[in-house]
C-alpha cells in the first residue's frame, strides 16, 4: 500500500513538473512573441511570424491566419505553417456565418466535422482532429481576422487552459497588425509625396537645422546640374547654392529667421558649372509639433526661359523702333544688325543681300561690338 501511494505521489509530482515546465514555456513564448510582433512593421513579415510563434507556443501541428476581405465578405487564408497547398488555396470562412456562430473570444472545436463555419471538408483532407480558434479585433471591436491552431493527433486536444495564452497572442497580433497597416499607409503616402516632389518641374531643396541638404528633387538636379548623390552626402550646405549676384546667403537666412518665409523673390543660384541661374525663389522654415525648427525647404522656378523670351521681345521692339526711325534702307538694315547684336549678345551681325541680277551676294549692313572675344571659328 505504501509503495502504491508513493507511486501515485511520484506520478502527481511528475505531472506537476511537466505542467510547470509547460506553463514556463508558454510564458516565455508569449513574452518572446509579444516583443517580436510589436517590433515588426511590415505586414508580410508579421503574419508568418505570428503563425510560427503560435505554433511553437502550443506545440501544434499547424496554424492558419485568415484576414477579412471586405469585397468578398469572407475571411480568406493569408498565412500559415504546416499546411498543404490545397488548403492554402481553398480555405476561407464566411464573415456573416462566423459572426452569427461565434462570440468575440477564443473557442475550442474538438471535432472539426461539427464546425458551424464550414462543412469540414478541408479540415478532413488535412487530417485535422482539433481546432483552437480566436478572432483578431480592431480598435472598434470589429473582427479583422481569425487565427486557428490545429492538432492532427486524435490523442491530442485543446483545453480551457489554452484559451488565455491564445487571447494574449491575438491581442498582441491585432495591435501589431494595426501598427503594420498604419506603417504601410504612411509609407504609401510618403512614396506618393516623393513622386509628386520628383515630378515637379520646379526645384525643391530641403535642409536640416545645420544647413545640410536632405532633399534634392529632379527639378533641382536639372536646373543646377548636380546629382542627388553629389548633394545628399551629409556635407553639402544649402548656402553653397546662393550666388552673390543678387542676394547673399546671410540675407536669406535673416529673412527666414525674421519672417519665417520668403515669397516669390528673384535671386540667383549657382549651378555646378558656376553659372548664376536666375530663379523665382520661395522658402519657409519647417517646424515639428513641439514648435522646434528642424530645417527649411525652398522652392524655385528657373527664370532663364522667361529671361530669354524677354530678351527676344526687347530685341523685336528695338528692331521695330529702329527701322521705323530709319531714313533709308541702309540705315534700317544697320539698325536691325545693331539690335541683333544687343539682343542675342553676339559680337557682330552682317546682312548679305543679292544684287538685282541675283548673281552675287554683297554686304548690305554690318555692325560689330568692340570687345575681347574668342577667336572666330567657322563651321562649314
């Protein structure tokens, strides 16, 4: 009798030790899972992690994660482990049926053939003998997904002690999924804004509080001749662009500090080849929610096309005026040549006219400006 009693105590002690070890493994697994999923910002990485960690915690044969598809009004299979390809392709749960037959809490299904959400065919083909199922809820308490855990061994089953760990997992998974989707939305918005910035024909430059360039769009690259790699190296200063021909970097900084912005001011920016580019410039200080000013952003439009058009118009007006005041043909042609020299910023202009017999060309008018010019090269 004493021996039998000792054996009973020994068996009970062994069971208690196994349960303690199991609880310790579950607790450690829950802590590890919580830390891992909450640090994962990408949904495509998060979902496989949830399935694998859950499988390890419950020592299950397989797991499946369903995500709600609003267009089809079904929870469709998105991720899992230990499941066949056929199961992954065919498995889904009707949203309306699930919400009618389940509370918003984990449930144990000891016999998959009695599952009220399906006819059990895909479970039977997968030889699943027991299911532990829990919904993933969003902030409003709406079901956004379902996590299922499977045993295949008929000798194994789930018990009420498994419910609480699963609740913890789905709560953490739901929070992590919401964070991942917010991150994805933020990344999509960021990419859209970057696309808009790069699609702008105008130049856009942003600098941090130390004056180092942090944004240099394609419009700025085209106007100033620098590449992003040359500018976004952490050493390029915004002040290096400001040419002294019109307004200094110190004046621009003073205007920003005093007014917080610069609006439609014509200045010159210095290009990579040292050319002073006339631009219409606007800028504003950036501030964070705490009121700190981490940097500034500037927008500028290349004025060279406008300047060229103004020069052409001025040349036309000068030519018309000169011709209208000329006393004879020779004086009129001379006036046109002179206006051409000024308007096109060239060294000389010559008119060649055919004689009356259209046999020979003769110089009808010519004018040259007297300045140092490079040797003349003719291009045949």
